[in-house]
């Protein structure tokens, strides 16, 4: 199949274009400059893969949780392709995409993304099945949900920090850190094509990112309204 994938959930931007058996990827660790680089990155991988928007069978994106700005950028870019060329868009939980490479692990899989101030977006998966919806909590609250005698595989962009902080708090937990060696675009392609095979609906025009907490702007506005 021919497809385009974007991961804008964290500050490390990943874009990949797939043309049957060939995949062109670009990963940019650029902090908050995603808005400047996203469209040129899409243009680059599409040209290198020999594709135009009308050639695509589908597009796919990390839907959240993650960076508010990044999620909106990725979704908006692919919705534009949907509107202009009628290409179906599949939104996938960021945490599902980060956990996907470990879907056959016998351990409970805990994908994490750093939120702020020792808080993490997280979920739990067993053999590829989500057993807890996406939430955000502090480390100690997350640890309360883990049996100290069980083995847990921690993955995703926040895995290293989460395990290091946990070891500072308590060394009792058996947590194994698996930091991603590559981007999650391959996972996005695989999950999206699984959704297509299962005849699941793509995103609608009105569907937006998956947020599990309020943005800073919303918090400030609510505070002003209360005062």
C-alpha cells in the first residue's frame, strides 16, 4: 500500500512515506519548531518515495496524548490531504503506537510520555490489548497500579526518565526500560492497515486529537473566569 504517517505527539517529529515495499523516513529532534518543519518534511519524504497525495491509499497520525500543538499540527496537515484528495485518515493513540512493537511480550507493557513536573501520560497493555485508558498521573500514582512482584516493560519516549525516577523513589519494582530505537511510523502503518483490514472507519472531519488533560491556555482562562 501507499501511505503517509506522522508522529507529532512529542517534540521529536517523525514523518514517513510508504510506497509498497519501500519506506522513506525523516526524524527531526527540533524541540518546538515543528510548525516550521512539518510541511517541508512531508514534501521531502513524499518526493523521495515517488508519491503525490493522490497516490495515497491512506494517511495515519498519532492522535494523542502528547504535545497539544504538535498533535494539532499533524492532524491538520493530514486532514488537508483528506479534504483535497479524499484520502482516508486513521488516528491512532500515541501510547498504542509506542507499545505496538512489544505486543507479543509476556510482561505487562507500560507506554509513557512525559507530560510535565514528574507527570506522565500512560496506559497499560497486555499482548497488544489495552487494559487501561490513557490518563496522566504522577509516578507514585502510576506505581500503585503495578504489582511490585510482577515484571513490567516500560516503553515510549518517557521510558528512561520514568524508570530512573522510579528507582529513586523505590527499587522494589521490576521495571525494564525499552527506549525506542526508531520512530513509531512503522507501527502507525501496521496498526492503520490492521484497522483497514477490519473495516474500521477512518477519522471524520470533526474528529480531533485525544487530550487527557486541559491545555495551559484553558487552565489560565478558567482561572481568570473564576476570579
